[in-house]
């Protein structure tokens, strides 16, 4: 499933805000735009929608910046993607020039089921999960020979 650029920027904004909280940095629209390789205008639109959803709090001024709300930290990625994407179909069957197979087609149902499975998978993760640092790899040392077996581990 292809997400819109708007949803992509909304998710990146949330992840950068969560990462900024971990680092204790003040996060602004400008820093998010630089980190997401996007224009400040596009980030501002995403931030406005995120604020409308109660995910972020924006504070203006010299000491201003953006912070995640408790709801923003705990929101499932699936819930957020549903809100940012809107009720878009995966495949356009109707509209001005409807598909001639619409009456007997099962593709629309299959695509709808696939979209819901996609969202259910994303529901398993929160914004905090996405911003958590990766687990460091631990070097355990060289393999040792098993004294009872010539193979190495």
C-alpha cells in the first residue's frame, strides 16, 4: 500500500519529535523539515493536522517548539495512519468513469481486506516504539570448539 506524502511527513514528524524528547532537544518545524528532507510549509501542514488530532502541542515564540502529547506518544501507528490517510480506497472503482466490472468484481473486497490487514499490523506499534533506539549488537567473541565435537559453534 502506498501512503501519501502527507502521511509520510506526519509519521516522520512524530518520530523526530519522539527522538527529540529522548535527546532533550527543542524541536521546531524547521528542524523537522531539515530532518525529514521536506519544506517547512509541508511540515507545518502536517503539524497542524497532528495538533488537531491531539498528537502534538505547538508553542510559539522564542522558546517555542513542538512536543508530543501523552496521546501522541501512546498512539498506535495504525490509528494515526488511518487519520492521516482518510478513508481512501486502495483502488479506485467508482468515480466519474466507474469500472465496468464493478457489479461482479471481488477485487475491491480483497483490496479492502488487505488494507485492513496492513492497518492491523501497524496497530501493533506505537510512536514511542518507532523512536526507541535500536538494540546494540553485542560482540560475544570468537566461536569456541566444543570439546566433544570437532565442529565449531
